[in-house]
């Protein structure tokens, strides 16, 4: 199964990426979160694990790829209250060359026994509100 959302942000791609590349700042911009911290006080680099808490419960996620040249980050869920397995997500920032804006997309692939519900939760409950909140920051 997969989930996907995208938006256009009125700021240059490098500026948006500089903010989004921080794997530990999720609670600053994703609605519904109460905290996000890198375990062990480490830095937000591949291998780092973030602990995210909010109304939906506790999530532990590991950063797998942080690629500044393509402005992409990929992470996996290690632990969460949702009935998903093998969850891997990527967010990417690309320039909109004719306007100087940014195109931001967030996608995930995962396995679940409740495909419609989990796709709706990730797309409409996390990705879309997260991108809308991010758009308001810029």
C-alpha cells in the first residue's frame, strides 16, 4: 500500500530543504505532536532515531537517507500504535523553476491488513495537514 501528498510552498527549495532536513524538528510543524527528540541526544543524520509523541501515541522512526543534492530524506517506522509493517517514507523538495517556489512531496509505502484506513490516516491525517502547516511557515 502507499500514501502520497504534495504541495507548493512560496519559498526557494534550498530554504525549505534547510528546514526540512532537520529530522528532529517534526513537532515544530506537524500538527498534533507534543514532542520530537533524537534519542540519545544524537544529531539528525542517517541512523538517527527520533521519538515522536502526540495524540496518536508514540512513534519511533529511523532516518535512513538524508541526501542534500536531491533534497530527499527517507525514514522507516520502528515502532508505532498503527497496524502497519515495513513502513518506509520519503519527503522531497524540488524547485519550481518558473516561480522560485518549492514543490514538496511526501510519500510512504507499507504493508497492512487495513489498506483503505491506513492510507487515509497517512494521507489525510498526517501528510496533508503536515504539508499545509509547513506551507504556512513560509
